[in-house]
C-alpha cells in the first residue's frame, strides 16, 4: 500500500539571517493562519532560509 505525501506550496521565503529577536516567517505564518490558511514554518538548509508553507491533500 503506497502512502501519498501532501503537496507543499511555498507561500513565502524568508532569509535565515534576520535581526536577532525578529521572527518574520513566524509572524507571516500566524497572519496566514488567522486568515484560515494552514501555514507553518520549515527550515530549508540548502538555501539557508525559512519557508512558510501550506500543505494540501495529495491528489491520487
């Protein structure tokens, strides 16, 4: 039985080198959540950035 992974959509990237104490990716994700968008923050090590993503059910 195969398992389908959800499709991930990058809503907005944020550089990881922001000022200390600044959390723009988390703030953006919170704004999206308040508007009903199931957003969360993940770290992209390859690009050294935080990505605000939304998962949608896999098609299949």
